[in-house]
C-alpha cells in the first residue's frame, strides 16, 4: 500500500518521494518545501500562531497542485469526440453487443435504444440540431438481473463502442456526507479521472453504479440509515442533473486538492443490482390477485425464474427503494439468469470467449485444443448448479485445464488435446495425439 502525504493527501506515485516524520506522519517533498518557505518568510512564531499564514500555506499548495494537474492534462492529447453523424443507430449497437454478449435479447434492445436516444439528446443540447423549443428529458437506466448475467460487461461494451469515459463504482462504499465512506460526489470524481481530468469529456460520459440494491432502506432499525435511504437521497441531484464540485485525484472534498465543477445533466447513469428476494415480493403481490373461475389466475402458475420479468415500481418500493429515486430511473432493463444452452454459447460464441482464449494459449505451443459437445454440456451443467452466472465458467475451466496447461509444455511431440465429457465428470482422461496422429494411451 502506498504512503499518503499528510498535507495534500496524494499517494507516493503522484507526489513523488514521501518523507517519514515522527508520530507516523508522512509528507511529500513539495509540501515540506512549501512549509519551510512559509517558516522562513514569517518566522516560527508567526507560523505556529497566525492562522492567516496557515491559510496562505494551504492556498499556495493548492496553486502548486493545480499547475501540476494542468501540465499532466496538457501532455495528453484529448481524444476526439464523436459527432451526431457518427452515432451508431440502435440496430448497429445491438449487433455489436451480440458479438460479445450471449442472450439477453430484450435487454440489449432496451439499452441500445436508450443509449442512442440519450446521446441524441446530448447533441440537441449542443445545438447540433434545429432548436424548435422542445426539450428532451433525461432518461437514466435501472438494470435488474442475477449475479453473472452480464450487467457490468454490457455497460463496458457500450462505453468502449461509443468511446466515452466510463466510471464503475460500488454503491456499498457510499455513505451520507460527513460519515466514514465515500460521498455520492465521488462517483463523478472517478468519471473525471477516467476522462483524464477533461471536464467536457466527463460531462458526456457514463456512470455505472453497481450493487444499487445494497442502498435500499433498512427495515426495522432505529439508527440513522446513513448508507441506505440517505445515499438514495444524495444521488437524486446527480441523477437529475446539477453542478457538482468534485476534487481532482481524491474522493474527499476536505483533501487539499483543486476542485472542478462538473455538470451531470448529460451524464448517463446506469444503476445495476441483483435485488435478492425481490422475486418473493413479486410472488406475494401476484398471489394476492388470485381469483375463482375458469379463466382465474392460479397461484404458483409461473416458474420462479420468470417472476423478475413481472417486476413493477411498487415491488421495488417494497424492496426499499424510495419513489423519488425510482422516478429518476425511468428505463427498466431486466436480465435473466443464464440457462444451460446459454452457458454453452457463452463458452464458444463471443469474440473473447474463454475457450477461444485457451485455444490461443495452446496454439502458441503449436497444440490444437478441442472440446467435445458432451464436455461443453457437462461444463455448462456444472456452471448452472453453482448459481453465480457466467462467472462460474472461468472457475470450472481453470480447474480442468490446470494439469493440461502444466503438462503440455513438457512434450514438444504433442499436437492435439481433446477434452471429453468423461474427463469433465472425472471418469476418464483427455485424448492426447502426437503430431504424427498417433493416439497416446490414457494415464493410469
């Protein structure tokens, strides 16, 4: 862990050499030199007793760091911003998402249209289209889906496709201002850092707040809810659009660093969460509508995995989200749990599929890697049983490929390795062929 300067709160990687002082106080060379200059100019007694001199010291340090930030930003060439003519239409956005994300057809369609409309609104604000007096309102997105369904991955693909800065933050670290934890403005500070401290680029970026379900209102508690409802209320002004002062290179306004003003009106906010036990709330609501007759809805008719698709605002309010917060996330995007067939596609179809990665690794050793259909099904079945989505696939593949990746480099005569279903089920061994198409006997 890097040492942090006691005066300017910068890490050693940015501030330079850190000097260790008594009482576990660390100070960078810039702040130490500034302190010595202040002492020489005003004397030790004035330095210790005169408060205006301390204010001057802080102001001088702010100026020094502002100059450094400007120099760093001047060294980097700003990335060109795309225009309205270069904005891909929804069907193109979805097609590119299809190359990397398996399934979730409706979710990809919703996100493609939402992102397209958002950036058309941004360009209308920049007067790149005819101003007819019609103002397009901002629409943020709420993504619901179980863990491992691809929420974060889809957002990364969207940001990379549009070449806009992206900040991914975790809602669990946010607290009300004045308490231990990050203030809500810290999410904008991360976006500013992702944009290279370019305020203009940051104001057209995307912020993804994950684990948004963790800031639901706490039930049956008498203490102040500083990490739940208070965080939702603090996020309201960011979601709707306002001018926010954020520190550069820090997440705390009390740090002695320069502040930039960022307008969040054109920042696209995407909030995602797994919302556990939400299906039970939906089930209870549906069960209350049970009736009698030939066309009556019978309780438990629907399968549990499809209940999340019937969610509405009332269910989310029951879960603990306040109405004002939900009103600023009008677009609801639901991702479903991956089934066995989708798991098989995740293994093989995406451009960056994990099996393609291992095939490339073995191709560097001039070895061909083949997975039989039974092996793919066995891997997918194991992944579904773990109930952690696509994340389970890598853990399973890493486990079954460990011995193979260890043994293959030992023998240059091996030309092909075939993974069988029996090997996945621990009932056999992989088929290994030499370069002369000779099949080696399985190990005892």
